[in-house]
């Protein structure tokens, strides 16, 4: 389908809100880019593992879960715990959810449109509009 005014085929493309996992840069795009526009990395949407040292409490991240024993970069201890795998490249922010809610969308419609759990949408809206009735 093309634009009735200029005949462009890109006028109906959906915009995705993207975030770089390395530098945290956020941007909107209708296509998946090869690089982050902020830092230029090719690994902007790759998940990475987070670790915490049991001795000194230092936290660090790594791209690969290595089979060899990692050492804490700060105290060189081998007593560390894997925290979680982190990938928020496509996660919408609370501000995105609230903006859609303010535009008249229901929580269910926001959840479906953004592809996020309904519980996240409800939590964001409830935190923002405390005490008011929520449009489910």
C-alpha cells in the first residue's frame, strides 16, 4: 500500500523502539539496524550474562557464558554468582506504556500491541495512576 499523497511505500511501516544492550542508547526505527547508532557496536541486541562477586560485591557482565572458571575483575576471586541474562533491546519503557494509556488505549490493547506481559502494563499504569480506576 502506498501513500495517497506522495506514493511512498514506507508510510505505513511500524516504528520499533530499540535499545542498545552495550551503551543504553535508545532510538526508533522501522527496520532492525546492523549497528547501534550511539556506539557503533554490532552486538547491540545480543544478550549478556551478569555476575556478582561473593567476596567484594562487584558486578560485571560478559557476552559469553564461558566453561572455564571466571575471576572477579576487581579482587580476582573465583567466588561469584551468575545473576541473570540481560537483554532489554526491545523492552518498552514505562513512559511508552503511560503515553499509550494517556492516548486512550486499554491495558489489554497496550499489552498486545507492545508484546509485553499484561502484568507489566498493569504495574506501570497502577504506579502512575495510583487510586484511580484503570481501563483494563
